């Protein structure tokens, strides 16, 4: 009989010891004391001891945030609390996590926003509904594109052929096949004249008029292109991964090497530890912020440490 490889997920502590033995088909990081895990086709939530706090009964489930988690059952999404009780009933075809007190929801082919009580702030009656930028979200109706505010009121009537998100107080909209820019009051600041118009960033926007491509300032006048800036490093525990000659190490905030480049892959530090790989076929190990091995055990896959635990994956052969 041919043996097959089985993947199992569990959790380790900072000493590399199993806090939860590998036994799940999938696992998320711990958030607010609970972690999503999957056994066969259903997901539930375990505590730090590996015992189910919410039994696996969901088709899909996301991590807890501010005491709520979005889950799917029988093809519909809703929100539960940490006891597994419904806070918002599963009546939506899709939902987003809550951001600034609102969740983006889909009902059939239309979209809206609800608050944390499940009440509609923006009714699910729009063919398209974007995220809020500068206090406004773009919408599409049968009449065209417009914008609603965070109270769900139409702030700029849907009268445009196309519209983009607001950025730096301006949004590109199309009238009679040409783009211009409006302010948050809906009035044109730059009259429609462009074939292509990008969002403003760093005080300029890239446009195309006829065959010419160039940048404009908020008045519509030609402007110098922005100076391309290198992507800033992101520091955790005082270190950031940095690559040199195809290998990665870690630098401090003065860009001095603390851990010399020696890894094929290296993740951000998290809770004083970082996961690294030395080669394409090697397993993940964990190091301390001074580059020493945190423990000897290595794993086929691993996540960063969250709330003192890290998810890890092992592979075993089964008949």
C-alpha cells in the first residue's frame, strides 16, 4: 500500500515545546486568546490548552477582533462572540472585518455597510460600494457613480460615468468620456480633459491626455514627477530583515548589521523571535534577536509568535 503524506498543525511555546500537539488540518494565529483551527471541513476555536472553546461547526471562520469574529455557516456570513453565540445573524453573502466601527457586507449582488449591532449604516442597495477615503465611499447605481458619507447619506449624486476613491481631498471622475477631479463637495477642481487619471499621491497625479503622459498638481497644472523613495524598512523588536547578495539578515535602526546575511528567507521579529530558512529545501527554525538558535526543533512551515505561541506544521506519513 502506498503511503501518503499528511499535514498537521499545532502550536509551540517560546521554548519550542508543543503547547498544542499537531492535530489540525489548518490553523490560524492566536488572537484574543483563541485560534481558528480546521478539522476536515469544519472550523472552530481552541484555547491555549488546545481544547475547543467553540466546537468546529463553521465552513469558514476568521480570527477574533474586539471580541467578535466573522464566520460562515450554510453559505452565509455573520458574527459571533467568544462563547460562539451569534451577535449578528448569518444572513450575508459576504462580510469584511470591522474597520472604524463598520463592516462591508454583500447581499445578493448589492453592497452596504453595517455597524457592530448589525444595523445598516449604508443600505445594501448599491451595485458597487467602495471603502471610505476622506470620509466618502464611492457607489454605483443605475444612474451612475457617486459617493456616500459615513452616515449612509448620498453626499455626491451618482451622475458620473466612472469614479475613483478620494485621495488627498480629490477624486478622479469621468464625464463624457473624459476624467477630471472633484473635491469632497462634488465640485470640479480640474475640469474633465484626461483619457486616464490616477489618484493623487504626494501632491501629484499621473494623467494621460491624447498621446501625452505627465503629472499634474491639484490645480491641474503640469508638475514634476515625484522622486521615487525606497520602501521604508519595518522594524520589530528593534530589527528589520534586509537582503544583500541574495541572502537576508537583520539590521538595527541605524542600518548596522546585527545578524549578518545568511538566510534564504527571514521573517520579521515577533515577540523577540524570528523564523528563518537557510535553504530552499530546509525547514523553518527560530532565532533570537542576537542571531542564536532559540531551540533545535525545525518545522515544515511556521507562523510568527502571537500571544506567546506560534503555529507550526509537521508532515507525517500515513498508510
